[in-house]
C-alpha cells in the first residue's frame, strides 16, 4: 500500500460501510485487478481497471500481470459493450509520483470508455508539438517505454488499433480533455471538480441489474 494513494485507501476500506461510496463499487474482478466506475465519468459506463497492489503504471508490472490485465480488460470491454456499445481503452503512464501526466492519481489504472471517436485525432489540438502515435501489439509496449524511462499514453481505439506515444511535457488529463471536447463539455474534464456522480450511479445500476 502507498501512503496518500486514493486507490490504496479505497482498497483498504472496502469493508468499512461508513466509507462506502458508489465509485468504490467493484463491478468485476480477477485475481489481481478490479473494475470500478470512474469518478469524473463524462460518459455513462466509464470504468477503471485498477490493480489490487500498488504500481505507478501498467508499464511497471511484470509480464505475467500484463497478460492478466489484458485478458481482464477484454472481459470488461465485453461487459461494457453489452450495455453501452464499443469502447476505447487508455492509460496515462507516469514514470514517478506527482507528475502532471499522472492526473494526480499515482496508482496504475486503465480507462474503458464507451465511445467510438478517434482519440488520436482529438488530441491534436491539445498539445503544442503534436504526438507521434506508434502502432503496437498491446500493453507490453508500455513496459518497454517505462523501462526506457519514457512517460507515455497508451490507447486502444474502438476500431481495434493499439497505439502508444511519448512526450516530454504531457498536460494533465490529456485524453479526458479530448473526451470533454468531444462530448461538448470542454470545461468539465477535471474529475476532481466535476465528478459526474450521476453517471457513476447509473453505471453501477447498469452492472447491478445484469447480475
């Protein structure tokens, strides 16, 4: 467990009903990962995949855990797809704590977001020098970037393509800003100030009804 980590705190308090919150509802889980509704869900059905142990990013995980999270992500995408349609998957991958790319949550988490827009295109207006998106086979690329000392953004488009990019000065919550623009709410990208708890509740209800 890492001090001052929201996810580590949540993991330690799931059994305490006084601390229970809708965004701490476990929707699905595997041996080492769980899926939770995301705070700041600009879109209903937005789910986070979170390791049960602390890692700074998926790139810091072992290959065995990357294999497990890849399979689990496919399972989560299937469940999200049954309720909301196709989704994108992404991760902001910091190298260390308290970097802007980490979105102020220094615990690895993959976003699964039901939408079909091309997020690579949506980022073009949000970063001054543009991004070079490199096609990859999967999350193993995140491990390679992390081992090379490169912060990264990993992305799986709804069309199936998988990409990664690196930049020396990623802005905070880059892909959240892109999604906020796409949804017509460009000023509500910050999950701390715009938690969208109504969408969190609807996501929990959608998964609960099916079980």
